[in-house]
C-alpha cells in the first residue's frame, strides 16, 4: 500500500541518518516479527547486503531479542556462540527491540566494524529512536 511505502521510506531515511552521522554505526537496519511463524523479516536497511533476510526466533542476536524483549549489546561478536555472521568486517552489534502498544514487533539492528563501541548512551538513544519509529505504526 501507499502507507507502507511511505513508512519504509521513513525507516530507510532513519537508517541512512544514523549510518551517516555515527561513524561506528556501519550497518543499520530494521527486522520485523511475524508472531505466527515466529520469524523475523528484514525491512529497510543501509549497509552491506545480507543473506539473513529471514531469521527464526531464538536464532542469532536478533532472534534472541525477539524472545527476550530486551536490548542485546555484543561488544565482540567472536565471543558469542549464538551469533549469525553477516560479514567478517563486523566486530560488534547492538539490537534494541521495537515496541508498539507494549508488543515487541521487531527491532533495530546495528553492526559495527570496531570492537566494543556501544555504551549505555547508545541504548538510551536507540530506545528513543524506536519510540519515534513506533509512531509510524500507530
Ligand atoms: N548478526 C545478526 C544477524 C543479522 S546481521 O547482523 C544483519 C544476528 O546474529 O542475529
């Protein structure tokens, strides 16, 4: 629909803004949950193409956040056992769930090419971003 098209353009603009303004945000994208099939589906993103367009709940950092409803900060992806590698250039990752009316409908996922760049400030900032994003689904 036109509404979905407009929303995706806004989501892509947010990805672009974050990627271009924060030097350690090297891949920025949204995944959206299908609670019937228990899978995450890649939405708008900026950065390297990924094979992981569909991720089962529980799998990888993203899949774990779909079930935990909590932020997941990974300072060093090499130290994670339940991790889905997209690119060898990725060293760290942060995933923050996206809530609409209290329901976890997806997440923002950010990969970095440096080790341990994400602080509590990134978590608070991305939570704020997701509160704004949630308005697009109201
Ligand atoms: N690394 C993620 C998979 C998605 S890519 O980062 C885009 C994970 O372990 O869930």
